[in-house]
């Protein structure tokens, strides 16, 4: 008889951003006259840049000509893109070989799929709050124990609180995890980690033989000097860390889909190289990101492409400044928005995160994301994204100030 993966039944409700979307739709249906502004999900609003569009057009033309047509892409990625990525790492002093880079359809898939190569019973540690994909996907694989609705905690997850009291920076856990998920600049708090702090994590992971999954999706937003763009800027990271990157937030590929994972060959569990395991997994379950999209990704690393990324990031960071300064002047306690496109605020008057979501939607017709959706320590906080249009961002803040 057919049976299901019962781990799915333990998952609470729906995926965070599906719940937010559902609530927003219900409000808009009930209030068709209201102009609702979305500063919830971190989805970009600027169009793809000129060099990306040019690369896409020319790749489409190649696909329409028998002489240049491409079928299946190499399952681990085209060499032209992996080589551009390798050079980008080299420019930051990291020595990453082409066969240590795996191209994919985005960092979200990689974050979720990487668990395929872990043992069933590894114990994970996560920053709390954090991007929900790490915990949810491990829950789907049955690694997280049981979910307690009241506390919002899984029994087999090591939570590392990131709250105002510790400046949103996790401490080394007292219980030793097998896998440590770190996301910096952080989604959702917008906090960053200094190179010295990250070095402590790398040393800890090497000492305890733990694996770090380093999600660097927001590295393009780093504005401060002492903040590392890659974990491989730290000594010893090649033997303990996997890094994931995305083209979504720097180059606006949220709808175009492209990302990559770096697994150094020196990274081993016993004498098994994780690089070979992931190559086996990737080659079996993935047929490669489309040629035209990988050509677009290559354009992001051209001199012109890099300039365009800087402009896009600058545009969103101006939004971040408007949100941050506006909220501060309205009396909110705010963090983030300096090395990341997310602003993290304390909800006023001890409102819960979801109460504030309803309040903001009702009073200002602005959608944000409840902090508790990112983990139990996110309760009482709220996230606004800087990825909106300038006009909407300014208007949303004006409305919030008047609330
Ligand atoms: C977010 O809003 O946290 C992100 O956009 C979600 C994602 O990148 O998948």
C-alpha cells in the first residue's frame, strides 16, 4: 500500500511566504479600493540590467540556430560561468577550483537539497530567527524531531537566538551540532558578521568536525569593510564549509533562477569528499540550469555587469535608508539595512509579530513579514524589505509614520 512521508504532517501550517500571500490576498479582496504596498517577501522590483538582457537575447539567438543550438547543459554547470565565478572568488583571495562550483537554479533549491547528502540523524543548529527553508527542509527529512506549537520549536533543533540583547549575533552553541546553518548578511535581521567573528565559527566547526552551510545570498549588500563576502576569506574554511550564492538579490534573477554552491574538495566526512557526493546527487537529480540563463549569469561578472549590480544594490540600499530613518523618526527600534536589504524592527506596545502584521495591513495597507515566521526568537519583531519601488517605499513609510 502506498504510504506518504509522514514528516510532512509535522510541518506547521504552510510555508511562511505562502501564509503572508494568502492573508494579503484576503485583505485585498475584502478592500478592493485600498492600495496595498508589499514590503513582505524579498522579491526584487528593478528590471534585469542591460548587459544581462543583451546576453539573454544573444543566447536565445544561438538556441535558434542549428550551428549554435545547445541541448542538455552540463549537469554541474557551463565552464564559462564557473570560470567567471572562480575569478570573482580569486579577486577576494579565495582559491576555488572550477570543479568545486556547482551551478543550480537558485540558492533556495540548494539550501533545501543539500540535506540529501547528510545522515538521517544529524543534528542541525540554526540562527533564530532565520530563513525558514533550513529548518523546514530538515523537518521534511525527519531530522528535527517533533514540533511544539506553543513554543514554535522543534525538539531536535539547536536554536541559536539572535536578539537585540546579543546584537543579533549568535553565540557558539553549548550542545555540539553536526551541521550549522549560517546566513550572513542575515535574512531576516539584516545583521552582518565580522571576519573575526566568522573565523570563530570556522575554528569551532573544524575542532568539532561539524559542517557549516554558509548562505551568502546577500553578500552584494555588504557596505562595511570588516565584513567578509565569503566564508572562504577565513582560514580553514575549505575543510568545514559549503557556501551558497544566488543571482536573485544582486542581479534581480528572482524570476530567472540561477545560483551556485561551492564545495571544496578538501571538505570531508571521514575520508569521503562531500564534493563527490554532491556531484553524484546533482548529476542524478538535476539536468543543469538553462544555457541562456547561465549566459545571463556570466554577464553579471562582466565589467559592465558589475557596475550595474552596484547600481541596483545602491538603489535598494537607498530604500533601506529611507525605511530605517523613517521608522527611527517614528519612534521604532530598528536594526539591519546597512549590510542587507532587510530592516528588522521591534513591534510597538508588545504586539506579537502577527498582531503587528494585521495592524500594519489594516492601518497603513502595508504588507511586511512577521518575525515569528522566521523562528521563535523572531516573536515581537517584524521585517520590511528594501526591494520595493522607490515610490512605494516612500509612501509606505509616510503611511507608517501617520499610524
Ligand atoms: C525572503 O523574503 O526571505 C526571500 O525572498 C525568500 C527567498 O529568497 O526565497
